[in-house]
């Protein structure tokens, strides 16, 4: 073996050693950011978005899994034939995984470990990866009610907590209170009775005529 062949052999050995070291080295993958899984209708989008920003900041990626996007001005990745891989990759790289207003049946599937469907698979994997998984509900979890649907729901939510999920809630928008009346007359009482309203709201310091008081007592209308 001449000097040139000897040098080539050494170079090949060095390259092979470096290649094996590179392959054996654990990949340095760091998770960051928040992804929000939207799987069903989101009631009161403004209230929901406010809760999300309060809990996770403004830098969120919304993953739209087949619904109408209520946050059209936010960053969104769509699912579908070509999008599922992008969704799965986004979830795998996220530190916070948020399931927004899911259906009860979906929560039950996750609690039972049924990961045949796409979304339960994503959430269960995230829990197994020890990510910060949160479920954002548009209602307060009910108290335990034996032999009712609520009993089942309480059990499901309890199981999700035991699996490591955080439960967050926000309040759906409610009907804006009518501005209180500054003067209540018998006509106002009769109008409430005709429209099947059991209460008349008054402003502070409102004047209530004597005939209005008498008629309200007669018809069972409360003047508040």
C-alpha cells in the first residue's frame, strides 16, 4: 500500500467514525409554544380567546380540525388529507397542547385511552410525552349527580385530571341586562305581564307609582 492509498484509507476511517458518532448522538429537540386544537363549535369566541390569551399569551397556533374557524385573524393550520401531518408535527413540537371546547364524547374517548381517531391520538400522545395538556371548557364542571349524565361527565373529567390534563373554564356570553327604568308605571307592569316577564328592573332611585305597586302585587310581577 503506497502513501496515497494509506491516506485515503485513513480518511475513510475518519469519515466512518464521524458518521457513527453523529448517528449515535441524541437529537437535540426542544418543544416550545402553544397549539390549540379546535374540534367543534366554539361558543362565545371573544370570551374563549380572552381566556386563551390570559392563560397562554398571544403567541398561539390554532389547529383547525374540520370546523369553521372562529378566530379568522389568528394563525391557523388546517387539517385534511394533506394537513394531518402538519398538525401532528405542530403538536409534537409544542410545549402546551390545548383542546378547546371539545365534545363530551371526545373527552370520553381520551379518558378511555381510545386513540384510533386522530384527535384522541394527538391528545393521548401529548399526555404520554408529559406536555402541558389543557382542556378549555365553556361550562363549569357539574357537581356529582348519581344516576344522571352528570355523573358520567364528572367521572370523565376526573379521569382526565388523573391523566395529567388541566381543566380550564370560561364563561359564555350572557344576555346583556336591560337598562333599569327610572319611572315604573301601571302600564309598565301590564306590559311585563303581557310579555310573560316576572320582573321589572329599575335604576337606582327609580320612581314607582302607587298604581304600579298595587298592580304588580295583583299580577305577581316583581319590581327590582
